[in-house]
């Protein structure tokens, strides 16, 4: 998948647990875990906004585009 989710990187930088982030954002730990591992097909802007507010970061700090390798 060419969109990479870097929630784990930001969590490490902020020294925050995934469960703490889920609580601050107001979504279940299961859904936050699925988002962190990139197993979701989309994310609501409201959720992205809440994650950015909790982690004090920009959307580009969390989401990254990598072109798929031809092969």
C-alpha cells in the first residue's frame, strides 16, 4: 500500500502509549491498533484532527506516500 501510517513513530517521539492515544482521541484501542498497522481503508478527518491534536503534530507526520515499486 503506498500510504504509510506513522502513528507508531509519533507515539515513540511523544512517549505515549497506544491506549493513551485511543483514549484521548475517543476511539477504541482495537480501531486505533488497526489504524496504526495500516489495516484500514480510510480515516475520517475528525479522527485525523483528534490524533494530530493529541500528538501535537501535522497530518503529514502521520501519513506518508510511497510510490509502489514496479515489478
